């Protein structure tokens, strides 16, 4: 899928979630979508967890 289609699908999912579940349900759906995206990137190898942890802890790599 192209980034445009992906963005449109995410927008539709969030719009439906706010209509069906209200504000807190919308936040919960958005949180789970974000967690799912991070887990998907870790599993596909596109996100280096060790490098991310080092960046948050203030360690620098060259």
C-alpha cells in the first residue's frame, strides 16, 4: 500500500473509533495502533531496539 492509502485507512479507523467509542476509546485505539506499529517494525528488523534504548539513555554512538 502507498503511504497515502495507509494514511487514509488509519484516518478512517480513528474516525470510526471516535464515533463508536468516544474520546477515551479513540485514545485507546490510537495507543494500540502505535504499539502495533512499533512491534511490527521491531519484528521486521526496521527498528533497532538497542540503538533506541541507547538514544533514550543518553548514550551516543559514532
